[in-house]
C-alpha cells in the first residue's frame, strides 16, 4: 500500500512466464496474500530482478 504494507508477493522462476529475459506481462487478480479482494485505491508494485538487483516501482490503481 502507499503506507508500505505488503499486499501481494510472488516469485517468478527464471525461464518461466514472468521470469524470462526481456519484457514480461504480469497479471494480478486484485487479491492479497490471503486471497481477499483488495479495496479500491492506489498500490505500489515493486519488481526486482534477484540476479542483478535491479528494481522498478510503479503505482497501480484498483478501480471496480
């Protein structure tokens, strides 16, 4: 969340969808780690390459 609470985490293994070199599309169904739908709002997605240490952060808006 914008306050730093983790909502959802997932690791993608190398050479699998989400862990392939180059562009990847990651789909999230809007559920938290407990399987409950999150509230409308703005969330921060952090993506890290475990091999190189590179990371990116983007804001994701959930609106239903």
